[in-house]
């Protein structure tokens, strides 16, 4: 990373302590803008679940981006950030009737993920009902992140689609959108070409205005565009729901080394409770030394472990951060903008970390660190 980035991150750690998440809003907006430039007229709906930092949502809303939300709370967060309903897409395999009805009445595009959800939406009344399909496409990714395979719980099966379209037609309606989300952390653009071909073919049969290709792509954008464009040249018909590709490389988790076990463990003040991805998906994140700490015994490949009482609480393996990454060293864990802060937990009595944002070269706090009072506020039993 360049010197000014390094200086900003060091400043943030000094002001608000560690563990601390820092998101560069300008970098995230540039990533979102790249989607918009590549797909003129398309709805670029940022997947809120990747990182619901309030300053990030506000900035993306101000810049005119849309939001993909799951559940009533994310819907409220998008609305609070200033998103207009015509730019909100609602998904959710477990969405309840009341939530679906509220989202529909509010004007969002609401995707039915089952025939039963479709019935609930039809009962709820007017509004834009989309169909989220199970496209039976298995993209290469971690099994926890593959959502497009036939056996997954997501979406209306292809052989149920005629019935779904029939139920809409009986109500005098047509699907506002046909879409699918085939999974996450997919580096190969090929499956998105297959999805585009499938959806374009289906949409042609039933008078569908929009085609929603979901999120999930984690490779270079031009390869995605090359895969999709032959099947859907009219980009203004498209909805995309990128999360990771907008925020992953715009965020860092800052942590300090607290203890060193000479048998190979650097123990950090962040762990699986702040960044669960290495433990949950075997994800690898780059680690960089920002500020030196005490000296380290030489010649070892270090494991960066967290403070949690679980042997699997590991952030990174085989690290060589040089001879000064001992106690007190400040580290930046990269590619942490997506599904980092969003998946933080209170396990082991951990208070969720503070979040800061960089905008126009300045860094400021966007969410303060959780406190013991926050944690006990819901308790119905005294002390
Ligand atoms: N649309 C829908 C319907 C989704 O379920 C998701 C992510 C997205 C869009 C955005 O996908 P993205 O572009 O961010 O890959 N916790 C996991 C990721 C789970 C993704 C869930 N759905 C991780 O840490 O890798």
C-alpha cells in the first residue's frame, strides 16, 4: 500500500484503537462506478449484507446507486441511507409475508424465491414482483457460497417457472424481473455467461422487463461483461447485485499483536469474532505490517491467531512480517471490506469493533466501538 494510505490507517488506529475496521468510501464508489460505466442504464444494486457501514450506505445512496437487501432491517437501513424505492431490490428465501407486503407496498422490486412467496406477494396487492430462479448452475466456489446449484434452497425451480408465470398472468400481471444469484466469491466469469443466456431465453418467452444477474462475481469486470454481453446486449435491462466487488478491496481490519507464543503464534487483538472468513471458508487475506512492535525470534513462519478460546481462531498462516512484528506491532488485514465487520460477533464477550471511513483523504469514525452497556441493554435480569 502507498505511504499516504499507510499513514491514514496508522492515524485511525491511534485515534480509535484496535481492532478497527476502516473502509475507503472513495475506493468503494470507484468500484461501484466501474459497474455503472460497464453497464450503461443498468441498476447497480449494492448488496448491503457485504458491509452495512452507515456512511458507506449513505454515500452510495447519494451517488445514485441501488441496494440489494435481505430482510426488514436491511430494507430499513437502505431507506434510512436515502435510497429511493425504485432502486431497492429485495431478496430472501425466508422472507415472511408481512415483510414482503411492506417491501412491495413501499415500491421496491421484490423477488419471490418460491411459489408460496409469490402467492403472498400476489395477495399483498400492487407492486413490482420479480422471480428469483434456481438456475441449476454450479459455479466454482466454497460450498457454503454456492447458491445456484439445483439442490440449493434458493429460488424457484426452472420447472416451476411456468406455474409462477401462470399465477402472475391470472392476476393480470407479468414478472417485473427474472433473476438469479449463483453464489459468491466466483472468480470465473463463465457461469455468468451461462446464466445470462438462460435468463435472456426465459425472459423472451414471457414479456419480462428486467433481468437480474445477482452478485457473486470476484474477478476482473471486463471478463464478466464479455461473458454476458453476447446474450444481453441491452444493458439498460440489467440489474446486478454486487457486494464483494464493491467493498472487499476498499476495507482493512487493523489489529495489534498482543502476545507472542514463541512456538509460532502471533496473538492479535482481533480474531474470528472480528473476521470469521478464514475460519469459516478457509479464506486467505493479505496481512501487512504498519507499525513495528517488539522484536521476534527469527526464522519462523508465523500464524496470526486471535484471542478467542478456540483452536481454529486463526486469521492467517505462514506469515513472514519481518523481525519487528512482535508485541505492539500494528497490522492491516486487507480485502476485509466485504463480510468482515458485517459478520462480527459477540462470542467470548467480544464488543464489536469500531468502524471508520476514509473520504476525500480524511478519516472519521462511522460507528463507535460497542460497549458493555450496548451488550447488556437487552437483558431482562439485573447484573
Ligand atoms: N445478491 C444476493 C441475493 C446474495 O445472496 C448475495 C450474497 C449478493 C447479491 C452479493 O454477493 P457478492 O457480490 O458479495 O458475492 N459471507 C460470505 C459471502 C456470502 C454471500 C451471500 N450472498 C463471505 O464472507 O464470503
